[in-house]
């Protein structure tokens, strides 16, 4: 019982850390000062995250519209965090519109 409980605790701690890493990145993107710089500043894969060894955070940015004839201009931002301790990644998506 003690062994299973310890493993469950490690997995839950890893899941919580992954969720925090996802939420932190989403909040960073939402607070971006320049809409035009979101792609270049945040679209990346991080393998050395300070304070969270063993985690990988990937940020994907998809720009929709924005051309001269387009009525829409927004970016779909997806953050995915993985770790060997997790059976499935932690993932969140948000949409940022041009302002």
C-alpha cells in the first residue's frame, strides 16, 4: 500500500506541476505587449525549465487570417507539457485576437 501511495503522490505532483507550467505560459502569452511578436517570442520547445527538471513545454502558435482581404485576425496558442512520469500530456489552448 505504501509503495502505491507514494507512486500516486509522485504522479499527482507531476500532473500539478505540468498544469502550472501550462497555465504560466498561457498567462504569459495573454499578457504579451505586442500581438505581432507572439509567434517569435513564444512558439518554442523548452527542455530545461527552471525548477521543473524532466518536463518539456511546447508552445504552438497558429495565425489565422490577418491578410488584406481577411475579416479575421487571431492566433490559436496551444501549450503542451510532457514528462516521463505522466501517461498523457497536460494541454491547454487559447485564442488571442488582434488588438
